[in-house]
């Protein structure tokens, strides 16, 4: 089997760092600590993200009345839920020493789903920021266009846009076997190094601009203008609104900045040995950190809200009351049936003794 002179090892679905192919089996002992940290972060994201986003989906989608805000949060929770739901595949991949046992098509589908929901999550965060800004700063014009129908349309556009950006994974993702290790990677071209670098650069810059730079600038501008507006209304910066806004920006910045910084640095990895060594440790840790954002969103955007907590408690209380009522009713019916059966048997006994 022929291998390109330069192979790509994947550390998430769209991150790659270069290494020169050698005849000896590659050793990964020097990156075990970095990948151990990454696996820990990914496991936390999965264990917290699945139930956290599932709770949001349950309440927003099935228990509460539909509104513009609930639709935004519902779509965000769906994006994050699907995103973390596929994490066990990545966790298994890394835990097995970058051996992909799931086949070519699942390699493609898993990468596409991960990219689709990563971008959808970031886009929904951006539109939630815009919605908050327009609703509080321009309430009159916002009320004219802030409808359920328009929100549904924008949600569909966001999902389609995320699917378009993630679609190249369905074409470029491939698997290959090296020393009995099957890797899932971006096969930009089997032999042409120049074409590999061009496609790789385009892939990274599109992801950086669309998935980080534009959303981050939008959120910073929206919340900056919103804070200025709040100050003009003589509201203290110690209010819950201010700290919620600050937590949202900090969480996005902390979780996603290392990930995208390392992907941009990755462009120069093929001719910088020292940078390559940095990426070997930096990419897995930053990838795990980026995953954490998907389990923080329910907390920062929804669960931190007093209104949400009140409605959750009310819903749980209603559910408990209903459960108790059904149990008590079931007990009453059972007693009635037993009494009825007892009376019926007693009647039969009386008839036979007469």
C-alpha cells in the first residue's frame, strides 16, 4: 500500500497536524498527557452536556408554550445535544491510540455531524445575542419582525448554512491504515502537496472566520452596546444581567479562542518543527476545551435565569402532583376492584350455602 510522503493525523474532525511518514510505528507516548486531559474534558462535556441539553429540549420543546426566545434556546440545545451525543466516537478514537474501528462512512458522517452542530451552535449563540440586543435597545422595531414565523425561517437558514460549511467533510474525510492503525483524516489529495496545503488553508480560514471571528465580534458589539444602554438606564453593573452577559462572552472566548488559534497556527506546522511540537499538545487540549462550551450553554443561557428555575420547579411540582394523584387513584381503583371481587365471592359463597 502506498502512502503520501506527508500524512495527516486528525485530532477532532477538522484539526490536523503534520508529521513525516516513517517506516517505524509512530509513538504517541509524548502526547499521552495532553490527550489524557482532552479525554477528561470530552468526558465531562458528554456527561454534563447530554442531560443538561436534554432537560432544556424537554422543557422548551414539550412543556412550555412556544415563543421566540424558547425557539432560539431549543435550537441551541438541539445543536449542542447532537454535538455531545457523538462524543463517544471521538473518545473511543483517542483512547484507542487514534485507531478508527467504525469504518469509512461513519468517519464521514461523524465528522459532518460534528461540524454541522458546532457551527449551528455558534450561529445560534450569535443570533441569541442579536435578538437580546434588538429586543432591549430597539423594542419597537423588534416587535414588528420578532415573530415565531420569522424565527422558524431564520432557524432553518442557520441549519442550512451550518450544513453547507460542514459538507466538505462528506467529501474529504477518509480512512487509511498505518501499522495496523486506521485513522480518520482529511484526505485533501493523495499526492499533490501544494493542493493539500491550499485546501487545508481554505478549510481553516473559512472555519476561523465563520465559526469564530464573525460570531465573536458580533457578540462583543451587541453586548457592549447593550451594556452602554443599560448604564444609561441607571442600572448597576452588579446586576444579574451584567454578570450573565460577562459570563457568556468570557465562556465563549475561553472555550473557543485556543481551539481556533491552534488551527490557524496549524497552517505553518509543515515547515516549523517547534510549532509542530506545540500543536501536538495544544490541539487535543484546546479541542477538549471547545467541547466544554456545549455543556456550559444550558447553564449560562438558560439555567442561570431565575425565570427558568421558577418554571422548572413549577413544572416538576406539577409532574410530582400528577404522579401522586395517579398513584393514589390507582390505589383507589385497586381497592375498589378488590372490594368488588370480595363482594362477588361473598355473594357466590352465600348462594352456595343456601
